[in-house]
C-alpha cells in the first residue's frame, strides 16, 4: 500500500518561491493498493498525476474519491489528461448535494468558463453517490465513509488493504472535543491525513470557516491510536519555513507527525506508521 501526495495546499493553488519546497498545488493524494488505484480529491495536483499516468502502457482504471466540491478539490479534473483517453475508466465517488455528482462537475466544464463539456470527454466515466456510515469495495481495497464538519458538507474516507489503513480527513473543523465520527473512522489507522490549515492562534479569527489546526490533529491522532499524522491542506499564504515550524510544533504533542509535501510517498508495506520516502 503506497500513498503519494500530488497536491497539499488548501483554498487556492499558491505557486512561487516561498512555497516551492512544500508545493503549491491543491489537494490530491494517490493511494495504490496492489493493482487498485484510488485518488483522493481532484485539486490542481491531479494534473501532475495525470501526466505521470500517461507515460504507462497499460489501460488506466482508477477511482476518484471526492471529499466535497469546492473549487480547490475539483479544479484539476478538466486538466487530467486520462479523462480524454478512450481506453481510460474513471469512477468518481462523492456525496449528493443539491445536484448529482455528474451535474456538479458538468457545471465547471461548460461555457463560458471551459471549452470542453464533461459529456464530450473520451474516458468511460461513472459516478457513485455515497453517504456517511457506508462501506464499499474498490478493487482490492475497502473504503469507509464518515461525515466531517465543513460549510456545505464534507466526507472523510478510510481506505483499508491487507491489514493496512489510511484515513483522509480534510476540510473539517474540530469541535470542543475530539470529533467522535472521525475518531471512530481513524481508530488504529496506520496514517491519518488531517486538515491543519490554521495554527491555534489563527483559528481564533477563523471559527466557522470549516478548517482545523495541527493541535487538534494531534489530539485526534492520539485519541484514535493512529500510527502517524500527516498535516495537510496548508494555508496558501503559509511559506515553506512556516510549514516546517508547524511540523515541529505538532511533534511536541504527537512525535509521529509530518507536514505533507508534494512528491512525498508513504510505504505501508513493511511498517506501521508514516514512513516517508
């Protein structure tokens, strides 16, 4: 079971010299379970993943799990090269909102804001709507779903394969106590990927914005008995140096903490916990 981070920023892509080390692309995480490929969110990091996948010879099949439909989590989809290949198969999973998944994604790929409609792409495209509390199979993996706390709603996912597990809980705001739904989802997980957009000091002015802090991430990781914590969804204004400061602060409370970086890989095949390559 391999985890590869293609986009780690939140809210809006933030390229530039100050963010080049950690990366400026928005949310996209690839999880490979044997022959099964799962992608978590379709932020701008999805474009780089698509370019890498185009270099392979075998037909492409993958499942895309969307946490929600805010722009920083779907804007990479129109620029995902395999979407236009006739031999590619793509299943998109998410919650139903006021419209279906297909209709929601169709809206961002329609005139006048994009020249290619979703119904014109070459790939075989399927959608699947899920609800909190559901469990379903994706190839060799099992996926569990929980509800997070974010304006408009958000889903968190747990992916399990051959006794290993990761939890993806981004764009979720903590409560006064550890979120019981996320604690249950993350119980005993090898890796917890968690929204750490704000510092505790910043959060005082961001209550209700739908994001959390590294401190509450460490609380959740300890409470759930997670093997490792990956701080995710970095604020777009956060420099590389400030991300490293937050990583160091988190390790004071939960030593197995690390900040997500573009290109970072975690191999769960041999050891429990976040072992970054």
